[in-house]
C-alpha cells in the first residue's frame, strides 16, 4: 500500500508543470520542455514590437513567465535551469490568430467542428492565442476552451466568439437568423452570460440589428467584428463596430448595383473590386473613416489565395493532415477554380478575376496600415478548404510580406496587434520580462526569410514547451473529419 501511495504521488507530481498547471497524460505526451526554470541561450530574439532582431540573447523563463532577457555574454543563468542552446535559432512571440475558427467546410454549406485536430494544429504552428472569429458550435468551443485551460487537451488560449449575428436570407443553415433588434440584444446578452467574450456580425444582418448588437456588447465590455455584405464598411464604422473582417474584397458599398440593406452577390464582384483605386477617391476615403473611428481590419489572405488559379503551391503537410474525403474534395475544388470552361461561363473570360482582386486586397491592406490603421492577422479555414489551422496562420504572415510589409512588420501584425485588440498587450504579443512565456522557437531567421516561420521547433505556452512534430503527427489524416 505504501508503495502504491508513493507511486501515485510521484505520478501526480510529474504532471505539475512550470506554470502550476496540471496536465493530463494525453497532453503530457506532447510536452518537450518542462522545468520551473528554463534558459533559452544564444538565441535571436524577434520581440514582436517591430524592432530589429537582437542576436545572441538569453531568455530565462520562470513559473510560466519571462523572467529576464539579456545579452548572452552578460546573462546570469540560474544554476537549476534547464538550458537550451539555440545557436542559429530565433524566438518570436506566440502568434495571435484573430480569425481562427474551430470548424471546416464539409460541402453543401455545412461546417463540421474540428474539436480534435484544429486545437493541436494551432498550437503546433506557434499560434498560442486565438479568437474564433465566428462560431458554429459555441457550446463546443466554450467546452474546448475550458478543457485546454484545465490541461485536459492540447491547444491555444481561446477567445470564443458567440454564434454568428446573422439576418434573414443566410446561405448557411447552421446559423440562427435574427428577427430584429430585440433578438440581437437578447442573443448578445445570453451568450455573454454563457462565457463568450466577443461577437461577429454576418452578411445579411440589418443596420438596426447590428446597432443593437454593438450597443449591447459595448455595455458589457465586449467587442463586435463583422464579415458584412448588406452593410458597407463606412456605415458599420458609424454604427460603432470595432473590427471588420477580410478587407476590401467583401466591402460591397462601392458596387453601383448595390441597393441599401441588400447583399449583392454577382459574378462581376471581383472584377469590379480589382479595378478600384485604393490610393485616392472613395476607397481611400473609406480607409480614413475607418481609422477615424478606430476600426481594425483583419487580414485573411490565405482564404482568398486558395481560390486564385495556380496558387498557392499545395504543401505536402496539408495533404497529409487532411482526411481522405476532405483531401479529395479540396483537390477537386482547386481544379475547378482554374477550369477555363467554368471561368468562361461565369465571368465571360478564361482568366479568373481572383488573381487581380487578390493583389488589390494586398494593396488595400498595405495602404490601410500606412495611413495609420490597425491590421490584425487571421487565416479563416473555410472557403474551398485547404486552409488548415495553424498552417494558414503561418501562410498569412508570409503573404503580408508579399503584400509589401517587412518581415518584422508582418510578425508585429500577427502578434502585438492582436494582443492589443484583445486587451491583453500587458500579457502576450511581445517578448518582455514579466509577460507570459508564450514563445515560438524557430529554426532559421524569419526576419530575413519569412518562410522560416514554418520551421517551429518548440512552442512555449505559459512556459511549457510543446513538440510541434508530435502534435502534427497526432492528427495526420483527420483534419476535415474531426
């Protein structure tokens, strides 16, 4: 009996980690670094502020937080610390994914919850905090968040968005359609009571419903973002919205054929957008109005890129992670995007307008930031599929660089800006003493070669280092099914 008790004590103690959190055996098998004190030595620090990298640094982690950061030559490494020699490696803050759903398209406008695969993939890719950016199954998302917080399942820290605030006429059968402003207010208050902390308005919401939702959310300290269609960006800004998703490609206010309060979907949308002038005129005026009203934009470049024929180069890791059915559906849809007979039938041309529209979206986001706007980073794992949790966040940072931002600016957008918007800048988003030890160890130098951001070696969340390769391997062949 004594031997049993002693063994039990040792077993339980083995799951008491640096942050004081207990992890289940299921989570514990993905832990690579576990010590009350950890020293990351001789590492390049890209701190998320946009400042130049600091070479040959030592970061000491203590009880889940960053205790100190200094030049390796001057650093005092605690004698009891677990020391990691990271010559040639870089450390960035954990990514803050601001449009990171836990669901995935499963055909016929039905979305399936990826409660098993997606939390692991986000963490493996260095995304240590997410905002779900719209929820199909809010109770599931809340329970997954709580399981992660209790150490029962691996995944990022989560800000759960309430169910979509959608109006009548939606194309998605899983969404509740609001019946008016009172319903919007009631819905917001109900889900705040249930534990969500932000909301997303959707395509067919009316101005009265959106106004009521914003008012109710703001009364209780919550924020509202929107993927809008019936309402233009400037109208939403005047109503007090905090954030707008996707950017210029979904803003219908410039379409000559748009009627007030209606959501116009026509084949000519993308061709029209691709010809808009971002640097002057109404679009530039819209940018200035958003900035004046302190409205952020969330960039989701990967979900647009995948619909551009010939892009992106489909990675083996994506295909390996998808379930057989999801992989087949994605590849079929990808071929369909470039089918010239389809393009001729829909657009009257064998050239897809998405290529030019995609470039225009990049131009818009760059102009928005250079004018003083706050850009956030997300991925949106929807569309035709192929955008997977975490992998898409990494691709988003790469595409921001293609859009004209420096690698340091892109990393800042994907870390510090999201933390600031969520009200957590004092805890996450940059690397500094006293903040949570949410860090990504990367093989290489993403400040010089942004593609190195994919080379995650260790992902620290609250000072606990997780093994990305094991997390990814654990979900091989499952994304798109669970």
